[in-house]
C-alpha cells in the first residue's frame, strides 16, 4: 500500500457534505482513508473564485498508481457535481493529489508533489496538522518546515523580468498594500542570473507567453521555489503581473481560520 495525501476544497453550501461523500466513495474504491485534518475556512484565491473556501487534507493508502488515483479523484469530483467551467472559479468540491509517497513526476497533466504545495497555506496548514513530518521529495524539507517558512515576515519575492517587460514594482506594491500590510511582503527586482537566495521566499519569473509550454495544465516543480508567469503581450502586462502576485500572496498569507 502506498501512502499519499490529497487536498479537499470547495465553496458551495454543500461542500462540507461533499467532503464526507468524497472520502466515503474513495473508501469504496480501493483507497483507505487513514487520517483527515480539521476543516479550515480560507480566503478565496483568484478574482473569479467567489466566497471563502473550506479546505482540508486527507492521508490515504492505496494500491493504485499515481495516475490511476488522479483519474479516480477526478471521477469522484464529477460524481459530486464538480464542473470545470471557470478557471479558479467557485466549485462544490476539488480533490487535489498533493503527494504520492516519495514520487516526483513532471508531465503535462500530472506534477508531483503538487506544484503549489510549498507555498499554499490552505494546504500546508492542514497537512502539517496530520503529517508534518512528510518530506517534500523535490525541496527536501518537511511539510512542517515549509509551513513554518510562511510565518516569517516579510515574504520577499524576487521579480525576474526576462523580456524587458515594462512594469513598476513601486506602483504594484502600492496597490497590493491595499490588501496586504507592508510588513507582510516585499517585492524586489532581480536579474535572471541571480539565484533565489535564502532570504527570498520565492522568485517570480515574468516571461512572454510564446516562451511557455501551453500544453501543460500544471507548472513544473523546481528546487529554487520559482513561479513562472507567462504574460500575454496583447493584454495590460502590469495588470497580469499584479493579478498573479495578488493570487500568490492570497495563497501564501491569506486568511485561514
């Protein structure tokens, strides 16, 4: 039996019941639910996300391969009424495969560990509650250690502009301070060759969309905690960067209760 973890999320009135139903259905299909965190209420990520979310993490045991388990999770979402019509939109239930033993996978449709695991507080906090000693196989740090990094403020984000795209860090910082206090984060312009040094929480690589692999549904994992932001040249570039930074900060330091 392989141990793995999944994240549960949703923001419809019936989401809490969907969590129960999802875990029950998984138990009926060759997956054993070992532990479940308490349910957290979290700030929605994305301007189209809607109301606050409920989030939890469950530890499973399974004989299924990671791809078979992903297929089962997606089928369970569908049975419970999940419809993927709006990117990061409201949803009844969302089942994300976070970790599958020590597997590290990087392909178009499946990335393990989940590429957002290292900075998303709404999965790190419940994961740390029930399996904080698990080691992230790419970063080599425990879940508890990754969660602890979120508590250190300010979170310094190195902004790397690879295509000389015109943006103003001062202007974006001012706008973000309307939602996140100044002591919680700091933006810092860096060059492409500068490593994501220890004081920096993450690096944001700003590139043109043509450079990105558009077939992927998930970004790749990296050892330097880098987020690649592929911008569309025909749309306001600074607005795109600002939106991505707002989503990142919401995930990393947004309200979780």
